[in-house]
C-alpha cells in the first residue's frame, strides 16, 4: 500500500536540516473527501512539528534573517507535498499560491461550503436512521459511521444525542428496553448502549425459541396432569403432568420477574401490581350466581350447578389455578343452554 515517506535534507548542519515530505498517500484530495484528506494531512504535519507553517503560527522571518533560507526551503517542501496529494482536477486551483499557508487556506475556503452542506446531509441521515431488518451490530455500525464522519468535519455529535438518535430508530420489539433507558437517572453512553442492545437482541432470539409456559390459569387455559400442594401451599406437579416452573427473566436470567420489569433494564426495583386484571380470577360473594366471563374465552366457570346444561361429573385430573396460586377441583362439566354451546365447569 502506498504511504507517506520523509527524509531530511541537510544544508550545513543538523540544526539547519529540513524535512522533505514525499507524499504518496493512498488518499488524494478530490471534490468529495476534503474532511478525511485534511485530517490525514494535518496529522502528518503535526507529527513532524510542521503544522505551524500552514496555520500561521510559524511565519516567515525577514529575508535578512539567518534562518530565512531554511524556513523558505521547508515551506516549499510542504507546498510540494500538498500539491502532490491532490487530484489533478484540483491542482489548477493552486496555480497562484506562493507558500504552503496560501495553499492550505485556498483549499479550506474552496471546500468550506461543501463541508457545511455535507454536515446537514449527514445529520439528516442520522436523524432518520432506523434499524429495520438489520441486526443490532449493523445498525449501530451505521450510526457510528455517521457520527465519526461528522466528527471528522468538526461537527461532533454529543454522546447523549447519539443515544437518542439510536433509540428513536429501534423497532417496537425494543420498546421495553427503550422506555427503561429513557427513565434512567444516569444517562447511558453509546458504548454501553451497544453492549446492552446486543444482549437484548440475543434475549429476543432466545425468546423466539423458548416455548411459553403458562403460570396462571385464565378462563381459557388449564393444566394437565396430577397436581398436588406442599405444606407451604405452593403448586407442584408430578412427572405424569406438566413440570413445576418458576418465572425466570429471559434478559438477566434471574428468577422472580419477567423482562418487562427487569431491574437491570429499568434501573429500579419493579413495583407489584395489586390491581386484579382480566387474566386473574377472584372469589365471588356466596349469593352471586352470575357467570364470570372472560372475553374471547372458550371455557367459563360457575359455582352454581343449575347453570349447566347436560351436566356430568368431571373425572379428569385438571384443576383450576387462580391468581393467588391456590388450586380448586372441577366437580362437573356441561354446556350452556344456547345455540352456541360453550363448555362450562362447576
């Protein structure tokens, strides 16, 4: 690969030596890459302590000064390096320059308006970036590439803004982790966000392959197999039925909570929901004989045998498990006396 080489050209002593920059760079200046080219060339000049020639801090001494000759030679060698590192279509723009600073200023001014336009274009692309069907690694790589290019053209993106742009482009499957990150007391950095989203992506992939295990009986679910209760009243199953399971977070892999309320994601302990939901059953007063309905359910329950049509004793091993974890036996099953027969249990 071509690379920049240097050599010292002595005049009379080491003190008077100059540095020749033979620039055969792999990146030549074109109409579209000035930010990257300027970073490359600026680093070369800083590395050899020659940046003062183009930024105006190392000005030309008087022609009568003993150091003038050395300064002039070094300046012309830098000018030669600049001209050698630009595309042929741009060299004509440097036809009237006399020193390296003039050449540097000419190029900077020439591409300044294009740089501003480029900044606006990159920022617009950043704000509209979405994950879509890309993997997290591909999505974040694209975000980081835009950020790096903006930094090169002296318009760096704040880390907090970069995180916001990243979260805005995620799909609905990431809404839980996105909501948790937005409510964090301490903002997360982009590097940490990369690790967290990668972990969450792996969790989603695992979740697709894991068969969901029902934990609470609703009006349209039942557990199979013989069921018993230990001394603490906790539910257990023998080997002939479904095995006992305890909820385990598929994100942090710790028991006792789900990913929706994961402490690691939300940054604060989950609050217990004390409000009964449509998925829980609760005891009714003894005098109430109304059906307990669950919209869309295929099975319903009642404590009044008279509500059943063609009732018959239930001889199966299923039990009804309610919201507090306790189990109730099913004594009879039957159908309602309607055209659309729906199975009932009592």
